[in-house]
């Protein structure tokens, strides 16, 4: 089974990568973008019997830095 994990910075955490993307978009002439927040997308192939609790533990212990990041898990 495929599991998708979206990791994003918490609100209020500075995002230098997002700022760089925003600046580059403006430099390329793309207007109308007011803010950019960059994150990560992780796709896992797991056994069908892997529990939501185990997936949550994987994210909390390794895939996301829970001090500054939020994560969302979706089973595909």
C-alpha cells in the first residue's frame, strides 16, 4: 500500500527556501505570487497491516522535525 506524507513548516517558522523561490519567480517575471512555503512530499510503500499509530511514529521520530514542522499522512 502506498502512503503519502506531506511535511510543511509550522506557521511562523521562517522559510528561506520559500523566500528564494518567491524571489526567483519574481525575477522570471511571474507576478501575483504573494508568498511561497516550501515543504516535502514523501511516498512510502508499506504492508497493508502497518497501523496508523506506526505511521504516525515514523513521522514523529524520523520524517518530520515536529518542533518546526507539521505532517499529514494519506493512505493512497
